[in-house]
């Protein structure tokens, strides 16, 4: 080692040797006394490391915080200062949430939030979504705020089964304040909203003009603030596709019904419009199939709901069956005529899951007719017109028709 060099070696080096000897003696004294700035240099090294990390930009604060955590858990006191909106993403882990909150200035360190979450078993139930929080919250306060659902920024709305697209736009506009015209504009291109192009095919070789009708799945939705018409309708389309996949709707319709999924979707919408109770959805679907594909004189639907859909579509007032004129009932020029041979061009509303199931797997039966026979909406089904007349008499006695 340099300390063990021969003193004469240094002596031969003259003035430089004397300087070297003084340096060696000073180092030896520092080692014996335990002084000499070791801690100061360690602190300086840490400071330089932090400066370098800060200079790296981007994700450098992660390294800064890791070093800082060796010195304790940086945390704010109290419930915070000014309000801030933070979004917890779907599938986010506690560590992901911690980073999000740290970046938004909500917590002083990711460690503060993670430790607070580990101390509260309920943290596993934190839901995705946007939350109204505060800057400079303690880790425990941030966890408590995320568990309090009153802090969620919710812009939700329930879309009932069987609403037409025009009706859905109105409901959405009332809740979100997005103009109806923007929903109408977005709906002009259902493929851009996520409907696969192959959905718009039929086995009867009729040309299909892509329509959003049928694909706006009825459900309760939570839309983020400032959502656009495109994002809202796209979310509803995505929900429809998810439900259809869960039901194996496409495969079962093609294999068991031997028709295109779009044709079954049309039948599901008819059942949704005509059935008064959920238990009748499958039976009404069976009637539609029997009329169009079975032994029915005109192979037409002869359902008044198709007339009403055309009236709404063209901006006219809808009517009860009793109010419809003979020209409307017998019209063959309308694309939604009840006398049109085969299925109508599009669905007439947006059916729910039970209606989809009914169209996918209807109960066996040769029914060609049905009529509501009580005020609860339950229908009686008939294979012959004579039986239908008897059921209609029962309906009149019950004051239904």
C-alpha cells in the first residue's frame, strides 16, 4: 500500500515527497479518529445521485422515491387541499393506483399509499373509474376516499330493453348533454363504432344497409365526463358484442337455426317489442320463425310493431293497433310492411339478453298466432286461426283488446 512506502523514496522526490508524507499522516489520523468526512461524502453521493436522477426526466422520480424510501415513508398529513380528478383504470393493481395518485399530487409517495392499502383489507375492492380527490392527502386518507363511492365521478344511465335507437339517443342526450344530432351523426357508420362488417349479411340474399339498430345493448352504463357520442355508442356496441359472445349467439344461430345472426337479431327485436312478459319472448320468436320460414300463407310477419317502427323512423306519431288504418295494415310498399314477404330490413329496437336467448333457442312449437289475454301482458299462443279467435275473445273479456 502507499502508506508502507520507504520514507527515503519520498525524500528523494523532494518537495513533492514532503507533501505526500503530510497527506499520508493526515489520512492515518482521520482513520484513527473516525472523522474525515466519510458521512459527508456519503450524503454528497446521495445528493449527486438524486440530482442525476432528476436530470434524467421522464420516470426518474421513481428512482428518487426509492432512494427516499430508505429514509422513511414520505407522507402528507390530513385530507388534502384543492380538488383533483383521478382515474383508476380497469384492472389496476394497488401499485398502479399508487403511481397514478403520486403523479397527480394526491399522495407524497407511492409507499405511503401502498402501506395504507395494505393496512386496510377493503382496498382490494377499490373500483375502476374517475374519483374526485384532493391534492396532498395522506396515504390513509387517499385509500378511504377511493373506498367511498360518493367520490366517484359517475355519469350513468340505464337503457331499458326494447328502446329504438332514436329513443336511446334522446335518453343519452338528456343525461350526458351531448346533442341528439351528434349521436345521429355518429350512428351513421356502425362499423366505425365497432360492429363487425360481417354482421350485416343475410341468408335470404337481401342487401343490408348497415344500421346501428339492434346493437345498442340495453344496460346500465357509467360514462366518463366529457364522453363523446362516438365513445358512448361504441361502449354500447362493445357491450352487445360481449354478451353475444358469452351466449355463443353467432355459432348457435348459424348451426341450430341455420340463418344469419343478423336475421336472428331482427327476430329478437320483434320478440322484445311484442312479448308482454319475459316468459313469452322465446314463444314470440318461434311465431316469427314459423311465419317467415314455415307454413304460413304469406310468409310475412303480420306484426303491427313493424308499422310503428316505420312511423317513428320517418318522424310520424306511433299508433295503437286499433288506431292503424286499413291502408297502413295492408301496405306493401313500406320496407317495414307487415305484409312484406320474409324478414324486415333491420331490427326494430335494441333487444336485451333474454330476447337474444329467445331468438337463439326458442321453445319448440307450431304456433302461428298469439294475443295478450290479461293486463299483465301474458299471451296465449295458437296454431290455428280458429284457436286464435277464441283467444281473442278471452282477451276482450279481460278488457285487453
